[in-house]
C-alpha cells in the first residue's frame, strides 16, 4: 500500500506499508520478507512516476528511541529536494 504522507518532510513524501502486520524492521523474518521485497521492487517505479530521476531516499524508524511512532513497519520515500 502506498500513499502520500499527510505531514510531508519533502516535496515528494510517500509512505509504503505492507498489508501484513510487521511491527518494525526488527521483525522482518524469512516468512514475511517477501512483503518487504515487494515494497523495494515498487519503490523505483513510484520514484520514477514522481519525477525523482533516481534521486530519493528511503527511511524507516525502528523503536521508540529510533523515532518510530507507528508500530507497523512502513517506509518513507522522500525526494524532490534541490
């Protein structure tokens, strides 16, 4: 699942979320890693469709001390900075 962040930190800021519950990157396993793989296969396609031309970053936070506020694994695709 992918949608625009409601509080963007960059001109392009899209959240990518697996449809199965994975609490954080610490909880990626052999059994659920295919969902994460799929996200990373889609990221370049979304970035291209947003005109980011290979210039973007992907971020995830792990744990409260790492800035994680929503305890369902998600990735931030951000770009469009000059």
